[in-house]
C-alpha cells in the first residue's frame, strides 16, 4: 500500500501541471481583459495597471512567472479584490464551502445508508418503492430548482428559515438539503443495490448455516461488503459536493469559494480563477487517493500495484 500511495503521489505534480497549463491558456484565450469595465479607462492608467499586473508582458513570460509563483504556493493578487491575494480569498471562502459541503455529505450518508438498507431488506415492498421513488425525485430535481422552491416555501411564505446569508444553524438547513439531496439519492440507490447483491452471496448463506444470528451476519458480514460501493463513491462525491456548491452558494448568498469562483469568471479575474481551479484539483486528487486507500483497508481482496 505504501508503494502504491507513493506512486499515486508522484503522479500529482504532472496532473496539476497539465491542469494549470490548460486553465491558464483557456482564461487568457477568452475575449476581454481583467481591466475592461463599463466605462473606458484612460490609456495612461490602463498602461500603469497592465505594468503592475504584468499584463503587458508576452503570454509565455506571464505563464513562466505564474508557474514559478505557483511552485511556491503563491497564487498571486486578485484583480477584482484590490490589495487581496488569492491565497487570502481561498482561506476565507473555503471553510464556508467546506462546512456547507461537509454537512451536505453527512446528510446524504446519514439518511442514504439506512434508506438503502431498508429498501434492500424490504425489496419489492412499499418501503422499497417509497425509497426508490424518493431517490428518483432527488436525482431528477436539480439544486437550482430545489433551492428557490425551498426559499419560497420556508422563507417567503412561512418565514420558518432565513432566505440566505450565513449565521446560525438555521442558515445551513436549506443550502445543505438543496446541495445534498441529489447525493442522498445516489447513496440510497448504491446501498440498496449493494445490499441486495451481498445478501444473495454464498458466504452469507454459509454464515447463516453456521448458526450466526441475523444481527451478527448483517453487521459483521453484510454491512462492510455493502458499504464498498458507497466508499468508492465518496471520493468523487465529496469532491463534486465541494466543487458543485457554486450554484447553491449563489442562490442562498453564501460567501463561499464557489461564489468567489463565479464572480472571478464573470470579471475575468485570471489569478483567482486559476488559483481556485488548482485548489479544487488538489482536493479532488486528495479525496480520490484517500478513498482508494480506504477501499483496500475494507476489502482485503484488493491488491495494490
């Protein structure tokens, strides 16, 4: 496992290099400039700003400068937020996105795993049909539809929850449900299918034939094996929740990293777009590596090469 982990870590640098290069080229090939605004800027002021941010240099020189700074974990200064570095903006926004995403993932797991088990144990019964119907609805309704509907129902018409912003636990309820509902549906369906498959496996019949109680059979033999597909889903799922919070943060006015990313893209804030993209890339790689290691720990049949 150690050799496999080191091998995976060795591939992180070239992966991030390709991601950084592709993103750098894409943002600079897009029409416009970070200095463009509603009103034309005097030529002298524009020239001074271009010199300050090195926008007057050839593209290859800008790329080399950014690559050297990134190697020192310095993502540069934001063009949009004056006198603020991209590192500071990430440090400000990521804890908020992590809290919303973490609670959303916890919401999906805490409800999805029991629902999936219940649907599997009560296969082709009302509980199964209800769980699968609810999961189908959760997958079908996107968060940009569910979010405004929840605001209308619980904030505008009934004034039960705050419509947006960030504060107490009440501010997290609707964003967490809006972001986590789709993943709750995925976890439920994965857990149901895996549990049904494991319950029909020969080693479960053998465990029962040895006289083990149903509780011990389920907890010791069924549950660990049935959780493997969910564990595999956790890597891309957790990364998707963190990176997919952009829409939810915009709807509920949450000052997270996703909101910074949207405003940066709209305002052509090159350094902020690059910094957040690279940061998200590191998170996705880290989550996938952790899940691969956990998968091997839970399933002794997995071998690492």
